C-alpha cells in the first residue's frame, strides 16, 4: 500500500515533468503558461469549492474537491520552486506543538 506521502511525491514528479509540455495537451503546462497569478486564482477557486463541499456534507464531493485542491497546491508550489519536501519538513517541525503556541512563535510583521 502506498503512503500518502508517496502519492504526493509521485504527483509532484508528474507535475514537474508536465510543466514545460505543450499547453494544448497538458493542463499543468497550460496553467504554468498562464502564470503564477492564474495558478493561485485556480487554487483559491478549488479551496472555495472544498469548503462548499464540506458544508453540503457530501463526502464524495468533498473527497474530489480536496484532491483538486491538493493537486493545484502542488502545481503552485512547483511553479514557485518550492519542493513538497520543504512543506513536509515544516509540518514535521510543527508536529507536537500547540497551534496557538506555534502561531505565537512566528515573527510579527
């Protein structure tokens, strides 16, 4: 059985491979050709759709929208040159910390 991290890592590799493909044949390439602003906008749309799915309490819809959200987050991270490993390392760093304490420890500004 694959771990969620394996699945996300494979998806990250696939996204990287498709980033410079023909935008006519690759959705990832099409998003990247339109720029980070468009990718971020699409991520925001998917986040909203995930919230709506959660509020309708339709489990299958929520699963699908959450998958779309994670996919588009990986597309954005790749476009900005941020490896998934860096995000996972940050989550590891925060593990075991109270969310309130972690937020209070962030630099103000």
